[in-house]
C-alpha cells in the first residue's frame, strides 16, 4: 500500500493497534518495575491486609478477655477504687458478663459463648489484651485506630499501605473501604482518608449495598474501541499532568477517572455475588432471615473476592456510627448490654468466622494479614442506673491472624477485673508498628515529608509487638 492509498478506515485501524500497543507496553513496564523495585525495608511476611473494624467499642470483658473475678465479685464495688465518673457519668458496682466463657481450640483460650463460630478459630489468632487508647470518645477513637491520631487529617493505615506498596492489580482500587449497611463509622470517611498523602491513596468505598453505576461499556462500543479510546485519553492525561507538575489534585482526578474506566471491566464481575456457588452463600449466610446479618455476610463474601483479586488493603466494618438506638446500630451498649449484644453479636460472629474459614481453605492467609480492632474497651462496672457499660480507654483487646502471625497466643493482660491494661501495655502505635513490620517496613523509616516534618503512621512512638509474630 502506498501513502496515497491510506484510507480513513486504514488509519483508524492502525491507530487502534498502535494505541493498544502503547498501553500494553506501559503495563508491562510497570509490572517489571514493581517486580524488581523491592520497595520494602526487609522481606515482608504479608502482602495484603484485611481490617475488620467493630466501631462502638466492643466490650473486651464480654467477648475475648475472661475475668473470673467479675463473676465472684458481681455487684460489689471495684476494689481499691472510688466510684468513677467516665464518659456518660458515674459508674456503679462490678457487673459480671451475662455470658459464660468456654475454653476453645487446642490452646484452651476462653471465649464468650456469644461467639461460638469465631471460637473455632482461636488457634490461628494472636490476641493482644493490653491495648490502650488516647481518647474515650468514639469519633476520635475510630480515627486514632485507623490513623494513629485523634485529630482528622492524617493518613489512614490503608493509605500508608497504598503509598508504600502500590497496587497488586490494574482494574480495582488499591485500598477499599466497606462500610456497614447501617452507615459509616463515627467520623465517617476520615477513617479511610489519605490525609496529607497524595489523594490517590484514599480508600474507595465499595460494598455490597453500594451499587455500581454506569460501570458497563456503552452499547455499540466494542472492547477494542473502548481500549483504544482509554489508551488515547491516557496519553493526553499524562501530557496534561506533565505540563502542570506538583498539582496533586489533578493527578488524583486523572487516576480516579482511569481507575473508573478500568473498573468497567473488572468491578461488575467481582461484585456479582451470584457467581458464587450455593454452598459458599450458605457458609457465609448471605440469605439469612435477619437482613442486617445477610447484608454483613454479603460484605464478608465481597471482601474475600477483593482480596483474591489483589486489593492491597480492605477495611470491613461491622456496625456504624452511634445513634439514639445504640444497640441496634453498634457495640455501644450503655444501657442494656445483654439485649444489645444478643441482637448484634450474631450479625458479626457467623459471617466473620465464615470469611476466616474461606480465606484459610483457599490458601489466602499465606499472604493476607487479618486485623480485628475496635476503638477502645468498656468498663467492668455497670453504668449507674443502667445494665450497660461505659467507655474504657484504659483497656481493650485487638487481634491478628494470618500471614506472619503466631496463632493460639495471648499477649499482655488487663488487671483482675479488666479495668486497666496491666502487663505488656500496648498502644495503637505499637499495633500499627506491628502491622507495618509484617508488611516489610520499619515504622520509623516509613515517612512522608509534610509541613516541615517527616511524618509517619506511628508519629514518634511505637514498638513492634514481637511475641505475636511467627
């Protein structure tokens, strides 16, 4: 063919081929760099993180931290202490847990009978019973558990992971936040925000109850045409961004549009839970008669699918912000602990245990670190005039499971009644330092320069909790 014979059809056909080649070359180059860059400080034990967050301050003394002396001294004053005034007022006498604790697993770890399904996993879990918080208020407490700071505006742990490690996939976000069907946690999107990190590292809210809109390719547009158009737009966007260096919001907007285009290919398939066989739905309980449990079960199943597809950090929430009807929405049982937890714990127990079972049987726990947390604990006494418990920032439990974690262990301890952390006291900074260590990072060296200082997830604190490491 001579140059004079080049028709419009030939030109467009060759342009499609050329742009597709450019896109493929760019992807291959990025993959080669990712494979050889070695961004971690040392060999990581985990490549991905699943964070399961129960906002509302889930009570350690009623779920994980067995205190036999609470049974013996039920109804008596807390020994050696005057009646305290805490978050919502004065506290009364000691109140035993309404539920028995039973030894579970080979380790014999006592777990509340409220959580029979999760009790089957204790031999794979490392409990940290000596956690402490810096606030007794839900909003700052949730933000602190996610960012290390009680004030908004700092990057979440997922954003730090995105910044430090990058993506493991091309068509889904690096960091996904999965709010509960009942709403966002206290302080909302600040829990998965990027803070001062580039905006592209923020968590993307994706959950079974958040429908994807306009995710399909328009009718009449072929896959080849769609790919060529996106490749052409990519070239234009890069040139536009290079002409405006330092414009972070512009770069984030371009990245968001690019990701949205790529998600047209992947997200509808990943979020289509109908592709899962019936026995998997039965395992999770997605068809449960309780709509709240069924909704959380669908999110648990979707979280597994995200991890399978290489989403780096998944934050899965079970419960939402506090409201006038606390027990219906979260773990914040100020007035009627027994009724509230017996309504709420079954929503959490079965689907969460199913998720852990599924991750294990698929071999995903070789790479996935599972983190369970809440913002602080609850008092061993009853709140005066109620049968509930007030906030307690001086003692609570978190746990780890999966890649790099020593299962069947309990680290640290509270005092005899669960009022205060007493042995190997740990902080949120220690917790974050441990997570980063398992991802291959020295938390003191993972920094980002902002406003005149090298900032980090652990501020100027934190020590790795080594006894929980395998």
